C-alpha cells in the first residue's frame, strides 16, 4: 500500500468501463421511454410492467442481502407482508394518503426489522435463513388473528381510498405504474451508490475475510445489520406497492414464501448473484419463461427450480456472471480497477 | 384436567417432531449441512407409503420395510451425486440447491398425487386408546410414535458411540480435514450420514401419514418444526433434539388449548424466545 510505483504517469485507478460509459445514456433514454408508458402502453402491458418492476426491487434487495452482505434469508416475505398490511392500516385506520402510506409502510418495516434483525442475527449462516422464515410465518399467523384486518380471509381496499389515489381509472393506474418504476430505478441506483461508498467497501472486505476486516476497524455486525434494515425498508415499500396494485390483501398472499422469496431467489440465482446486473437479467429471464410456460402449471415451477439447481451447481455466478467473465463486461461497475498496462507497456492501451 | 391432557398430548406430539428433527440434526452434526428440502422428503416418504398401501393393501407400518431402505439409498445417491458438490465454505450453494429441490419436489408431488389431503388408514391402531385416569386417555398410536422416537435416538446413539461407522461420523463432525488425512473418504462418510438421516425421514413420514392428514404442500412447515426442535434442543445433541421436539409439541398444544389459531404460533413464539435468551439451545454439544 505504501508502494508508490503505481502512481507513475499512465497508471490509473478507475471505476467506469467503456461499456458503462456507453450504457449510461442508453439507460437514461430507456427510463424516460418507460416513464412515458401510460401514453403508449395498454392496460394489460402496464400491469405486467408493474409486476416486473416490483420483482426487480425484491430481487435487488435479496441480492443485496445474500450476494453482498452474506445474509441468505428465506424470510423476506415478512417485510412484503408487513408493508402490504401497513398500506391498509395506514389508509383505512390512520387516514394516510395511499402514496404516503407506501413510505409509511417502508418506515414501519424498517422499525420492525430492528428487533427482528437483532434476534435473527443471533443465528448464523443457514440457521439465519430458516430462522427468518419462522419469523415471517410468525407475522403471518399474528396478522391472521387480527379481526379488524379481516383475519385469515383478509380485506379489500375500500373504494373511497382507491379513488383518493387519483381521479379516474387510467390516472390511478399511471400513478401506480410511476411509483413502481420509481422504486425499481431508485433501488438499482441506491444499490449502485451504496456499493460504491465506504459502506460497499466494508461489505466487500467482510465478504472476503471477516476477521481481517474487523482488525481494520470494520464493524461487521453493524454493517450487515444496516443492510438488513435498508432491505426491510425498501421491501416494505414494495409490499405496500404490490397490494396497492392488487387492492386486496390476505395473510397467505401477503406472507407467501413462494411468491415473494422463492421466485426472487430463482431470479437472482439464474441472473447472477453478487452483481447489480444479475437480478435485472434474472427478472427478464423469469418473465420471458413465464410468458412461454404460462399454461404449464406446476411444471413451470419444476423447470424453474431445476434451472436454479443446475445454475448453482454448474455456473454459480449465473447468466450475468458468465457473460461478464466471458467478455469482461461491466455495465454498472462498482469495483475499482487498476490500469497498469500503460505503465508496463506505454505503447499498448488495453483493459482487464 | 384439560390442561394436563394438553401437555401430555403435547409430549407425545413432540415424539413425532423429534422424528422430523433427527435427520436434520444428524446431517448438521456430521457435515454442518442444512437441507431445506428435509420436510419435503418426509412428505415423499408419506406418499410412498400411501402408494404402497393402496397398491398392495399392506399395513402402513409394514411399508417401512420397503420405504426406509429405498429412501436411505436415495439419500446416499443424492448426497454423492448432488449435495456433496455444494459443500464448502460458502453457505449459498447448499441452501439454494436444497431450496430449489424443495420447490421441485413439492410440485412433482402435486403433479403425481394432486393437492388432495390424504391419510394412511391403520385400522384399529388409529382409534385405540387407554384411560390413565379420569379425563386423561392416551392414544396407542401417539404413544407408539413417541416410543419409536426414543428407540430411534437410542439406536443412533449406540451407532455413534459403539461402532466403527459411528466413530468415523463423530470424527468427521469434529474435524473433517484431519479425518480425510487419516485416509477416510469424506464423500462416502457424508453420504452414509445422509442415508441414516433418510432412513429416519422414512420412519417420520410414515408415522406422520398415520397420525395426520397430509398433502404435497405441507413439507416446508415440517421443516420449520424440525428446525425449531433442533435449535431449541441444542446443536449436535440428539437427546436434546428429543427435548426440543417435546417442548415444541407442548407449546403448540397449550396454544391450541387457548385458541385453535394459536397452535403453530405458540410453537414459533417459544422458539423465538429461546433464541432470544439462549441462541445455542438448551443442551448444545457442538458449536455452529
């Protein structure tokens, strides 16, 4: 680290890659194009895109936990469910505007995650994963007991609250769509900057060697705990959004391990765990497969599970990991790369 | 009296939970491996016994002669061919591969057996009971399940502490690398452990099918019960796992006594309380 030789003219440390510089304007155009969807897309397409967006957020958050903080959880449906129920509690009982309730839901999920995380962090590795699942089930069973929220059969969002979202059906759908798009883009941008910050550096250090990072002053427990809270906050907002679109909630739908965790795990694993691009690819693969296999029923899940097992065994870095390694691509680079070639051989300029 | 009854029935239910948990406890003890599909394997055993009884008309208990060895062999093969490839420092591969297996198995069972709820009919054994005192009677089947759980754990302890295989399994649990240096084949030892665990899974599945209704979707809930029993009892201690199963069964029955909706919830709350005050469990023998 004290070796200054790399400071010779020509050597440089950078994060941007050629493809990331090309991709940025394309991504911005894409987001603007998507934001204009209410003017060019049909009703069914917009519903599908909302679904794609919220799965993208869930996948980013699960990947942040498992791929970066080493917290493999089978219990993130807890925060989808809490977020969903907070939308109903906030709007029906507290008179909060539905869009404000989405933020309230995120805050509530984050607050509940404080004691939950402190409890679950007493369990290590695989035990954390299943303990989180038990906790999610506990929340499901508790909400099933609350008769004001419809107990086990759940409740619908009252029409006057639905009307308060915006005037007219298409305006409401546009608002829900923009909220979903905002959350999706926001989550990708947030994860990107989080990982490029000191925080991301700490996470990488912990992943590579927890003891050594501790000796350098990284508080592993606190860093992981913070990630857990952030993931709960965003997942809670997403839960509120999901049920703002569905307009009906029940404990089984809100705390579904299949819908909110199994699918998300498959997306992240197939797309590529531990990268920002991976979950995006995984979500696309998931929905493309679903369009083809819509009528397959349980065979679709059998196929998805099998693909995830094969990917984990044969290509544990997933589709994006394979692509990135094969062609050295990085669209959303978070790592610093050292360019020495210009020093070693000034006549050559290439990249690794 | 109804409270004493609830507790006694809870203890007996705990026997079934201990049977669920023994395989999980054993696999973690030997190779620090947690099988998310554990509950689904229990349900596969239940459906295997169900298919055998409906095809041949044999008694549910007799199906164990076929189901237990077949599951043990399948467990050995699964460990050798797939699960061993996931072992290592990284916790992601074993968790995600067995999670994938869980979803695949549930849906395969759904295709093969539909979502209908089933039960293994065991004739007179199903309803037989004897009265201990006025207001407290014990069913023969629940008592049998409990005694089998005790017998299974006692036998496994005998295997661990009295045989060559057991010595290898314990040595592997203590230090995998050194056992390997001594010339043992880890892949084979792990597969033996999974085979033994799967044998117990078969017993658990058949008794589950005789005691309660089952369908392809209930595997994950059995995994959670098994997991709770293992954690409450303490890692690496099979008698502890029995104690954990009993505590879980009693907690659930006390909950059910208050309100039927509280049964599973009370079990979860006791589990969460235990990790709050004693995350290593009541009687731990190894460190996580």
